[in-house]
């Protein structure tokens, strides 16, 4: 099934790139004033159509079709969690740091994830008990805690709370700026040591990369050190969280 999902993600990436390389983004604002482009919708359609063709059928939650009631989805044990284009602001800025995200969630845990960055042609995959990969090469979190922490942070969503939290660690750190779910993927491949997100995100922003990080030997926990879980409440908003290697305190 992972091969099928990789193909779907790549097809969605091609649909995004067709618009990215044109001048017709058709940017709109959603209800929360976040941007929505033709590329988001094109990728959404490609992914949903693709998921309907694979052998095992599960319900789908996508950022662009998230109006499913809690009464319906609270009984779902397995479902697809999709962000067709994470990093729309990065897309509009044309910096290439945006991704296609497809995750399979089982009982609140991401067990399979594909994150594809079409401009970078970077395909991250992670599957429970089968490891994590970048373009077919195995990846793992950094096993050794460095003297200076490499802290990955958002290009578009700087947070004073994050700065305050880092200062409280009492440890030297350097910032590694990155957009979209690639921030979590950098931790998964050992290029960053920690990603504290003390700002708003939604479940589709993290599900696929969370699966990659888990498979690479890391974890995402809340600031209270509880595992980040999915589809446990009516709201799709995540609590604040920390993405890190398992051994990092």
C-alpha cells in the first residue's frame, strides 16, 4: 500500500507544480484568513480520487474537506488524514518548502505516512515497524544529544512562546528555518535535534510527518509529555507539541 500512496503523492505534486510554474495561483482566503490556492484544490482532488482506487478503503479527512461531524468520525478506527498542500504561504512565496501529506491513522496513532516536496523532489516515507526513508534511503533521528541544539522553526509562524521555551532549556541552540511539515522531517533525518511548536497547527499538518518521525526513531509529545494523538476530540486543532528523538529530554 505504501507504494500506492507514494504514487498518489507524486501525482498530487505534479498537479501542484503545473500551477506553481504558472502565474495563476488564484489565492483566496479561508475562514481563518489562511490562504487557499488552486493548487490546494487540485492536489486534494488527485489524492482523494487516488485513495478511492486502492484495494483497502478507509474514510478520508482532508484539510479541504474537513466538514465531517465528530459524531461520524469518532467511531473511525482507521482513516486517511490528508493535507494536499502544507505550506501554502511557502508556495505563494515560491521558496519550494511546501509538501503533499498523506497519513494512515489507526486508533489515534499515525502508522503510515508519506511527505512529498515536489520542488525538492524529496519523498519521505515512514511505516510502523518498517522504518523511515528519504527517496529510498533509510533515515534515522540523531542519536547523540549535541552541545548546541539544532532547533528547527517555522519561516512563516515565529512565536515568542517558542523563544521563551528554548531559553528555559538553559542550553545553547541555533535555529534552522524551514517551512511546512519538512520541519518534522528534518528531525526524522537527523538534520535537526528538536522542533518545538508552541503555536496553532491542525492534525492534517502533522499526521504524515509524525508517522515518518516515529518510524525514524523519534516522537511527538505535548508539552505535558503525552503522546500526540489524532481524532480524539471535536476540534482538529493540535495542542502545542515537541518533535524530537525519543532519547532527547
